[in-house]
C-alpha cells in the first residue's frame, strides 16, 4: 500500500496544495511554502530544509493544521520522504562512538532509554540491518527525531542531517529509539 500526503501553503489546509505518494526532495518546485498537511495513508518524514536536511518530524495518518506550532519551529516543510512499510524483523546495532567504536548493543525492540537499558551515555553511530527506526534526542521518545533506514551510519555528526538551529549534531545525544510499524502509536 502506497502512502499519500497532501501539503498546503498555508495553515489550516488553505492556499495551493500539492499531493504526492513519493519522496519530494524540494517542495519549492510545487509550493512557495508549506505550513499544513494531511496524511491520508502511510507514514512520512518531513524536513524543514530541502534534500531531507534539517529538523525532521514523523507524520502518520492524520491532519496537521499548523506545522509551526506543532513543531515549535519558525520555518515550514521544505522536503518529505515516504517511509515504506516493513513487515519483517527489526534489527539495529548502536555504538557509543563514531565509526562503530566503543560499546555496542544490538536492538530488535523499542528502547525508551538507552542510558537506563544499556548504560550508554552517548550513541554516535549505528548499523540498521532490518526495518526503519526513529531515533529521539531524549528518553521516552521525546525531543527531536531522526529517521534511520537500513544502512551504516558512521557518524551522526557528519551525516548532513543536522537538526536546524544547531548547526551540527555534535551536541546531539540520541537517548531513545522506536521501530516504525504499521500501527505505530506515538
């Protein structure tokens, strides 16, 4: 099943709209700005900078009438990525340091606190082997998010996915992780 999302230039689903079921690296080709959206099906990540950069926010089926107040940000949606549904296993290895250094732990379930479960003070790299994951800046699935699909992530700081306003991710500490599933309750 494909996802479907509709973006609107203004708050409360007003202004011009753009509908898609695919990734969109740059909204400016379709809309001058995007301040609200409606997810009709599927899951999406939206970004406040083009090319899947900047602050990220997970969106599942529902209505999002005011992106700015919802996210507490001053900018609008600039790009989006559809998250494919994954029905198999979930597996990821997290590492305390960049380039897969330091402590390593393998995960297959949600983890609401890396510090409490694994006694890790930091997580700076990972290898997502199966499934799609959301990493959160704070314990208990709070704070800024980062979408992780299968692949190796040698350095969160150097990934070019820095959270807007921070300049870089050198200060980011991901403290909780959640699998992205069909009926994900947030």
